[in-house]
C-alpha cells in the first residue's frame, strides 16, 4: 500500500473504501488457437500465423507463433524469412532431404474475419459474467465483477469462466484477478498458457516485489532499459525509487508506473464503445444432420438474441446466422432490412430462411446474430417491400468460399500486425498517451501493447 500522504491512492480502493474485484482475460496464442479450431490436426504442432509464407513469397512478418513454434526460436513480429530459417515449412521439409520434417512446422495466413467471429463468441460469455466489461483487443478484456463475486469465491468463479470459454468456444484463456487493473493484467501473464492467478487485496505490492521491472504494466522494452541504467531492475526497486528522480527522467508516466509497482491504481473498469452486434451460438455434442434438431436450435438462439436486444432497448437492421460444418468450416449468411427494427418473429423467420441453404449438411455449431445496431430512440423502419426484396437487396456478402480461399481474401496486406501473441509496435505504444472522448486516460491501454510483448504477444483490432 502507498505511504500515507504520498499519493492518497490505495490498491483496489474505488474512492469509497470498497475493494474492487478486477479480472483480466487474455486468450492464449489466439490466432493459432483459432486456426486449430478450424484444423484440429494442427493441435500440438508448431504453428505460425502471419503473411509471406505462400510458395515463392517471403515478404511479411509473424503475427503469432504457437508455443511449439517458439521452441524453435520463432517470435511474433519476426520477419517471415527469419522464421522460415528457424522453422521450415512441413511441406518443404517433406520434399527436401536436407531438411528434418520433425523440425518443421505449419504456416497459415491471417484470417481476421474468422478470428473476429471466434472473438465474438468469447465476448458474449464475458458480458454475461461481468458487471462491467472493457474490451481492449480482439483477444483481451478487463472485467469488473465486484458485485458478482467476493474474494472468497473469486478463484472458483475464474476457473468456471475459463472452463466455459474452452468448452463453448474451444480456445484457452489465461485469467488474472486483482483489486486493480494493472495488477490483474500482470497476473494474467504470470502463468501462461492456461493460467489462473489471484492476487488478493493487500498482496499486490508483495506480488510485484521480485518481478522484473518490465513486468509492470506500462513498462515496455525501452523504458525497462532506461530504468536498468538507473539501477532499477525489479518492480520492488521501482516501488522504492524516489518520486522526484522518476519524475525528472520520465515525467508523469514515471510516477504512474511507480504507483502501479506499489499496487496503487484507482482506475475503474469502464466500457469502451458499444457492441456492434448481439449473438448467441451453440454447439452440438457431435455433428448432426438432423434437420429438425438444427432448426429447433436456431429457433432457441433467435429467441435468446431477440430477448437480449429487447432488454437493452436495441434495434437492429441486419439478421444473420453462422453455420459450422465438419471439420470446422465456418459459413455466415446475413440479410439486411430496410431499416432498424425490434421484431423477434422476424429474427426467427430470417434465421430459418438463411439456414435453408445448408439443408442436408451435417452441422457442428449454429449461431444467430443481429447487427447494425441502433441505440437511439426513434421510429422503426417500415418493412414495406420486405417480402419483395430482391436477392441483391436482402443479402450481405456471404462466406461461400472455401476455408483456404477465405484465409487468402482476409489476410492482412502488410503482414506486420500481430495479435495477442506479438510484440509489434511496442516501443511506440509505450510512449503514447491520449484520452478517450470522455477524458478517461487510455495511456495504459496503449502501453498494453508493450506489455504483451513480454509474452510474445501484441494486439490487432478490437477485442
């Protein structure tokens, strides 16, 4: 806890003496995890996701490397040329007698549309479990669960959250729980992958004490080097350093990271923007070709989505479905209305109509989504002409291409961005500070990109 009269901040104190319960959820090797959902045979194999690894192409960078690939020295943000030197493609190793197939790996291009669809499933689970959710990136979020769970039951709550994400979505999350945002972020990184670390009130400073200084939230590689030049090697050293000395070198940011190292962080978890869609998804125990079973599941999901929209007084203009067929081919279909509405019967009608395209196919998972949301009060659009809408008017672009074609179409053009598994841009991120429209300081969100480098992770897009 901070020295009396020094900062007036106390760990976990929301300003009214309450002890906040903050969780930080970080998906492990998220892009790679998504690719393994689509191709289960990749599980346990060295896997690199990025750009520039198609035959004859060597331009680009690694977006994420699985833990197996990291054992060969492949790191996020590494040039593809260097990655291929350390970990050749399996297909090349199989053809070249000078290469060892056992020391080779698989490469896949970035497919943001697919990753965002998986992320949306995780977001729905997190929203259901949190009082307040702050989405940080495609694979990372803060949850305030102060009014949901006490400290005595928080470990069980977090374990159940992780199990739900894995069983319902199929990806693995690491969770850190602490009375402050900065400590929760560090806690989620401490036991990756598939980690769960709980830091209770009064334990934050001790938790930080022996950690390398770069583990402190907001301390990136450049700052860590500068602190090292000052003889500050651990978070404990940072916490004990004279305030004026840090202020002279780093300004207000130096005082901020010192507070974090001391467990002093009065920031509240605040939402960032409004959701772009509302959805519900459900998987079958085994892929099924039972037409009525699939239709019944879509009806149930339609009711759930429509009820959730009604509870939030939200109108929607697009209704869509997601159908996952074996092995893990993701297909989406959507239909746009003339204007925003709130009509549960229409949600079900449109969802079932779109489902008709998959008649006779075996289905692993189905989902229903409403999007193009309207949060402002107003007249609902007239549905005149809805029944007569032409094919080109009623449908959004559909994912009808094969999985490999979709990966090509949605791959990042420059290949330099990384997900929660890279360190691209960490130096600039740690030195940027700005405010949201409401004046909330979001410097630490920018600095989070530098933090993610410590696990070989960085961010691409919103969570």
